[in-house]
């Protein structure tokens, strides 16, 4: 285990409007972790970038918890490691930062022991730390993904590439929204008409992204199951989502990214006009925001020795 490895994991945007807890998309924004044995006798984690100031201690770090768990679960003693983390994924913004950390930790195990976990083991360990698979699948396998969990906790998923012409403009508000808080406001029961509304549109989103028929996204990204209930937590979100009904050059459609508060706008061409309109709404509600114009990541997690 003397070699060093770099593990790269993409951010992810999930739900994609109507596909609540099912649809995911990997984005060209990354968590990178360089892993090697520590010479100090105790684990070390050094973090740069997003969230670097929020790391409390090694023992409380999510990556270290997952690494320790998978080594113990596989009957191996946890190694003493030095992790050099460079993170570009904003935390608590609906961009899969926790899933990326979990996937990177499982990749650390795979790199160090020289063998891949089976898909069954990957999800078994990962779901101990994150209860739904949509971000995890997108981060691990890349591209556009559809995930489901059966009654026994087993995950089935589909993954496909997305055409290079599609870009995602993330508008990232300068506020955090913990996933637990965002999930707490979503009700347990829905009207049948709202369920049908979402089934129709989630199916249309799958067809649109598989076939490259992006003109359908304006309608397919609409939702009645989670975005209306989360809108009060995010100042201006209801007005932002209403932009789907407008005609903004370059905008194919937009939705809340994951649990929010980030907004994912699907664009072709220049996204500056789209950002200006979303920014003006957030600013009117006293929220600053920044743009991240990204390509789709069709590779998913990667590991290289260095």
C-alpha cells in the first residue's frame, strides 16, 4: 500500500424535476482525493476548496468513517492514511457533496486493495451513510442515471451517456439547505393527479435525455411532488421555476438541483442571459448567487496511480 492514488468523483444533480429520488446526472465539477500511507502513525486529512473550514476532526470526517467501515466490513484492518482533498463541490447546495465523499472513500478501499467492490457491496456500504441511491449512482457511474431500491434494499440502476451538446448552468445561492431539512417538508401522501403528473414527466425526461430530444425538457422538468413544498425554504425559487414558462434564449428547462437550494438550468449555447434572469430574482429576495456552467460528466468516478 505504498503507492499513491488520486480518486476523482463528479458532483451530481438529482431529481431533475419530477424524478424524485430516481433520476441523476453527473456534472463536470469534482472532488479529488490523493491517498497515500501516513508516516505519522495516525490518519491525516488535509482539505482545500469548498468546505475546507468546516472540517472538525479526522474522526468526524465522512470519508474517514466510510473508509474505516468498509475495511472493517471486509475483514481488513483500517490503514493509516494521509488524504489530500481538493473539493470544488459546494456543500449543502443540492450537488451531491456527501455522495461524492462516500464514493471517493469506497474508491480509496478499492485502490488500496487492488480490487473493485461488487455493485451489491458498493451500495450496501454506501447506503449506510446516505439513504437514497440517486446521487451515489450518478457520482460512481457518470452520465444520466435512473435508480430504484427494492424491498430488500437492493439497488437496480440504468446508466447512459448524454449528448455533448447539453450543458448545465448551475446557479448556486449563497445559502445552505441541509438535505434533512429539505426532505422534512415533503409530505408523505399526495393527490393521485399529482402522482400522475410526475409519472408522465419523469418518463418524458428519461426519453428526452436518452434520445437527445432536449426540447421536451421545458415541460418534463416540472414537478408537483417536492419543489412546491421546498420553495418556501429558498427565497425566490417559485419565481425562478416559473421561468420554464418563458422564452429565454438558450434555456431548455430548469429545476431545483437535488434538495436545493441550487438551480440546474439546462442550456444550449450561451447561458449568460439565463443566469442574469435567475440572478435578478434571487437578488430581489436578498440572496446572492454565482454561476457554474458545466458539461455532463459521462465517466463517473476515476482512479489513477501516481
